[in-house]
């Protein structure tokens, strides 16, 4: 996919995502498929960028919702980082987060943000993340967590990687046992252009109203999905990127 990012001084409403290639792998046994749709998908590249989209975490108007505490200085990629831990100190109409900010000691730019949605009120969490489920299915969230990293190039830092994990359990009415599920989505930037960049048009952009599972086959290209660009489920996406970039498509 391609992501168009406007300058960080502007709002995220100008950012857009376009799907270029896609595929979907389904179990041949339909009983193995759980028809639950969760908030997320390709547009996480826009809205989980907590620096560009302060509404999710860093809006100055709501900073008092959190208690902050300095942690011990650490190092990431041989650069010293300030560490700031935070947790909710108020009850809001929506779920807040707890987590850790890593800030480059020299440039004061964000290097890494880890945050987890509070589970104090699971009904609030469900209202935020659950888009659709079959009638009669009981959905209980257990964890919603995010990792966002930024990479410094020259005198600027850019969005580099996003990881989202959702753990939940489901059971059907009249059944005694529940089944645990875990969904992990990752995005890593493999190439970046700053010059002669055209904005993705509204027609080409992947709509927030669409579901990736419903649309994946629209973008299927049998010539693209060769044997050399398959990432094993246990393989880190970041470590696999080097291999993919060397592949001649």
C-alpha cells in the first residue's frame, strides 16, 4: 500500500492510504472462521500515528487526564532516550491509555510510543473497537495495545513502524466455554519519497467505512504473490523487510 502523509503541522484529515496489492487467506473449513470485524485496517497508518494525530494520546487539552513519571534513561539504536511513563488519573467517557514514551535526548523527537487501552470498563472498549459481529456472539476484549516507532533521517524523524495487537474472547449464548483469539496487524515503511509527491485522490483512498477483509480480493494480483515475499507468521515484520526490498517483483 501507499501512504500519503501531509506535513506534521497539518491535521491528519489530509492523510490518505491507497491499497495497491492485496490477498486473503481463508480456512477451507468455514467453522474455523470467526466473522468479527474490528476497528483498524490500513488507515491505522494515519490515526495511530500519535504524534501527527494528538487526539489519540497527546492533545494538550487533555494531558491532565494522565499522570506522568520519568523513567530511567535508555538507549535505542545507540541514541540516548528520555523515558516517560504515563497512566490515566481520571475516568473519561471513553477508554484511556497507559504506556511509555521514548524521546530522543538530543533532538527531543519521539522515537517510540507504546500504549495499551485501559480495560477498566470493557463495555467502553467494545464500543470503540468492535464494528460488527454475528447475532448471539458474546465479545469480551482482553487487551488492545499499540507500538509506534519513528526513524530519524537527517534532521527529521519519520513514521517507521506500527504494530497493533487485540486479544479478546468470544462465546455463543447457551455455551459454557469461551474461545480466546488474538489479532495482530503490522505496518512498516519500506520506501519514502519527499519530492514530487502527489496526494492520493479521494477516489483512490481506502475509505474508513470499508473492511479490508471484504475488499482484499479486489486488489489481488496473482503475478505479484510469488514464493519470495511470504512472511512466516512467527517472523518479525521489521526483520523481514530487508528480504522483501531485495526481491525483484
